[in-house]
């Protein structure tokens, strides 16, 4: 299975929706697309929607952590929402939920960042 990356801007928040598998084969695609959107756009914060992400390995964790550090260094926040059960366990084991907020839905994530449109 491949990976699809959908990017959408909501005011000053970049919403990133991942569908498929985030692994060592697809990690560079996510890294490039997110960095490009963050650095070229007006994204102060990132919502990472993982409802349709079926699988993620340590390469995926590295990409997410790297983009988290990038957005944090720019004074922003990165939150995660709609995490598929297969991926949620990896987030819990890795400790990423200790540094990133988790929301059940994309709408609640946007509300948590005070950007409901």
C-alpha cells in the first residue's frame, strides 16, 4: 500500500491528513511536503490527522518528531487527531503523546488550537 498526503490550510493551521502506510519508503515524501508547507506557507500550527493511516514504523515516528521540533522552534504547536488504533499503540509506546496533544476529531483539534472555521 502506498501513502497519500493531503494538506489543507485553516487560517494559520496546516491540516495534514495521511492515508495508507508511513514507513521508510514514504517518510521522505511526508518530510518534504510538510516542511515545504510549513516554511513557505503561513502555518503557525499543525494538526496531524491519522484516521486513515493504517501502518507506521520508526521512520514515520522520526518524520513526525522532526516536524514537531520544526513547528515548535517557530513558536507553534503540533497536535494529533483521529489516530487509527494500529498507529495509536505506537504513539503510546514511543511517548509521543507525552509531548503532543491528542484529540478525537479534527474539529476538536482545530478548536483546541482556537481555529474553528
